[in-house]
C-alpha cells in the first residue's frame, strides 16, 4: 500500500511538472507573439511613413525644403495632443483636410503654403504613420541645426538679446500694435481654473498666428519674427492643453516674460 501511494505521488508530480512547463511555454510564446507583432507594426509604420511622407518632409538641404520636417511637426502637435489617439486623430484630420485656420504651424504655412489633401491615402495607412510618429523620435535633417544657428546669429547681430544699442528689425505697425494688445492681455490675466489657462494659450496662439501670417512683413524681418515665435511656440502649445493651475501659472509667467522681450528686437 505504501509503495502504491509513492507511485501515485510520483505520477502526479510528473504530470504537474509537465502542465507547469506547458503553461510557461504558452505564456512565453504569447509574449513573444505580442513583441513580434509590436515590432512588425513599428517596422510597417516606418516603411509607410518613408513611402508617403519623406518625399516632402525629409529634405536633404535648406534649398530643397518644400515642407516642414517631421520632427518639427511632432514638436508642434505633441504638447497639444498628448494622448496617442488624440495625436493620431489630429494628424489625420490635418492630412485629409489641410486648412490654414486649423494649422498649428502658421510659420510653415507662410513659408510653404498648405499641403495638398492626402485623401487618396487609406485611413488605415494614415493611422499607422501617425502612431509611428507619436511613438518614435523623428530624424532631424543634418542641415537643420546649422540653419537655425545661423538664424540666431543674425538675430543677435542686428537686434535683441538685451542689447539696447543694437539696430532693431523694422516691422509692420500692425504687428507692433498687436504685440501691445498681447502684452496687455497677458499682464491683466487672472486665471481661476484650468480652462482659463487653456483658453489663454489658445488666444495667445491665435494672435501669434495672425502676426506670422501677416504678409506685410517680408524677407529677413519676417524670418526674425518667425524665429522669435519659435522660441515661445512650445509654451503656447503646452498652455493650450495644460492640466493644472500651477503649471498654467508657470507657463503664463514664462510667456509674459518672452513676449515682453519683443521690443528688444523689433520696432
């Protein structure tokens, strides 16, 4: 009887071990399938982005640029649309129906005009591209840092940077008056709730957009206006989707300080 009991215990242990190993193997295979699927989707997203977007959005030189680089598009959209689904929807909405009034990149609209609708691209493809952009760091063209460095040097050479003796850039009087109103709006602002700060961000961006799209400013003067607003765009976009009053106050203070420096560079 004792021998039979030992045999039963051994058989139970063997089967238990087999079941356990089988369970571990199934879990391992399941995880492997998930990882492989994610890798495949990422690779497909990159491939589709390269096929459909690089021809316009990945220039190899400043002279060849006909649209903003993808990393700049992400920089503009991510602070406003922080969830993947919101980001993807916003990108797709723009690609299918690009309208000037809906753009988060007025400087790019002024330089390159609105892109043509890409309604011929299947929505499923657009989703994969948008989600890939959200999930991954976008490549920066090699010439881009040098180009912006040269722009900043021109700005320092002619105006601003807290040098009261430097010659300032001459801009349209309408821009000066609009900036005065913008300063007054920021100076008198008193937010009581998160929504107040979000609306302030939207209002500041709308005013900035009008300035950037103002065609009375041309050439180097407009380039410098564009550079100036590049410095505050992340703060504007972040304020548009701010989640707390404390953060809203901090962003408002930063924006006010940067906007007030406009007179150091322009007249």
